[in-house]
C-alpha cells in the first residue's frame, strides 16, 4: 500500500467516525424532541456511542494531521537529499570534465567555472569568480566572446564559435557553445559556455586536406613527367647520333656531352617526379651520405658563389653507410641548401658537416646558415605540407615536408633550431640536424 492509499484510508476512517458521532447526536435530539418512550439505558448507550465516536474523530483528526505533517516532512527531507545527491553528481561531472565550462553575466564577468578551466589558466575557481573575461583571455578573444554573450542575452538562443586561447607555451583551438540559462519566466539570467579543445582534430583535418593536395599533385606530376620524357628521349637520341659524327677532342663533342649530361639530369628529375607520384621506396637501402653531399655541392657551388654565399664543409672521413637511398638523400640536402640560400639573399655563410655519434650507431648531418631565421610562431609548422614563409611564386611549401617524409621513412630524424634578430643574444640563423641509422655490421 503506497502513501496515497494510506492517506485515503485514514481520511475515510475519520469521516466514518465523525458520521457515527453526528448520527448518534441526531438520534438523541429526535428522541428528546418527540419525547419517545425509550428506556434510560438505551438512551445512555446512544449518547455514549455518539460521544465516543466524536472523541475518536477528534483524536483521529489530531493524529491524522500530525501523521500527515510527519509524512510530508519525510517527503521533503527525502527530496532534499535526492536534490543534493543529483547536485553533487552534476558538480562531479562538471568538475571531472576536461572541457572549459563556465557561466558569465551580461557584462562578461565570471559567475562560476570548473576546476579544469581555472587550472588551465593557473588558478582556482574562487580566484576567477567575479573577474572579467579579459583577465583570462586575450583582448581580441574577450571582445569576441562578449559580443556573443550579449547576442545570447538579447535573443535567448545558443551560439557556437571557435577561438584560439594562448597561455604561456600552451595554444589551443576551442569550439565553444554559448547557451542561455533562463529563469521560470523565460528571462536569460546568465550564459553557460562549454568549450572543447579541437586542436588535434583540426590538425588531423588539415592533414587530410593536405593529403588530398599531395595526391592531386602526384597525379599532375606523373602527367608532366610523361609529357617531358618524350622530348627528352628525342634530345638524347639525336645527341647520341651527333656524338658519333664528331671527333672526341673537338669543342663540338664537348658541347654535345654537356647537352647529354644535362639531359640525363632532366631525366633523373623526371624519374624523381614519377617516384613521388608513385610513392617509390628508392633504388637503394643504404648509401654514403658524404657522397650525396659532395654530389649536390657540384651542382649548387656555382649558384652559391653567384649569391655571395660562402660554403664551409666539414665532412668526417670513413663514415659508415647510412640507411637511405642516395638520390633521395641528395634531394633532402638540396632542399635544405635551397632554403638556407633563400634566407641569405644578401650573402652569408653556409656550414655543412657530417660526423658519427659517440655510440657509433648514428650519423649526424648538420646544415647551418646565418640567414634571417624562422620566427618562433612558425616553428611548429615548418614540416607541414604546403606551409611556406616565402613570397608567392618563390616556394611551394613542399621541400621540408618531403624531406621530413624521406628521413622518417628510413628511420631517421630531422630537427630544426632557429633564431631571428628578435631572439635575444643568440646569433641569428637556422640549423637543421639530420640523424641517420648506420648500416649494421652483421
């Protein structure tokens, strides 16, 4: 039997007792008025029954009120405990969430915020309550948020937006949902903001976009390579025929050999384009890294001299072979040299060195320049496909990305350090360090 049934039963018992008492009172009154001949004993019992019923009804009414009050009190106490339990559960969920959760008033002052938000900005919730948004966020972000908050207060509808948050060395991209918190009348009392860190998902999205670009570029490269191969074959064929008709020591013969040499170089470039399009693994698994560096030096030395760039080579002798294809390693070195030259348009010094580490397990190649350097805000992006700090038409943003892919494919590593004129006392310039696995002796 539930609470409602008990209340109905007690109410029915109370009504019956009052009805019996009232009936006995009416019978006694009728007997007295009509002066009916009823024995004194019977009249006594009728009056007694009525009095007892009335007393029971009064007692029952008193008990019923107290009992009902007790039940209501227990109900209120139970609901208060349940409400407290739900509140604690809600608070636990909010506090344990690794999301930015806070509420603000129409002026952009914090009314509450969870521990995660406060900890991200280096404090506790109590320190920030009553503080404006500008105390935690940058001026631009705070003004943008305040505009959204006023919009939510005005129209009473949620607004979603993205914004970048920076504190110390941390920089995260947040996707925030600003929601109205209304009272019983539907008036907006505050704005609740729940923001999620989407930095990694945004990076993944950009990587997917860049992958599509690379796939399209690979298809284009394959088409271009095939179109160039045909005239290159004709040039090499006719060059070979003319070489047979010329004396070996003549100037014409040397000129034709130069044409042949550069044609073969073009052919190698075309083959590299095809390998790029087909994701080739390279012809060789191991190579002499010093040979790769010297071969590239023969190609770029004249260009460096023309740009007033002094080259300083310091290559260790008797280095073991490293894991990597010779042509692809040449491509990496060439990309780094081109980037260094681009940063020294008014001349400078280019240092290239190779050495084996103390454990004789890795060969380290260092390419360093004293150019203008890379700003610190770009350092995390330099290996991203299509990212470049060069002017339009001067670079595609693929050099370092492709170089990074080649090095990591052969289980190596590439890192970068750079200083600009605003980097303090450190000399400006950029240093790339390549670490390559040596060939196992077994």
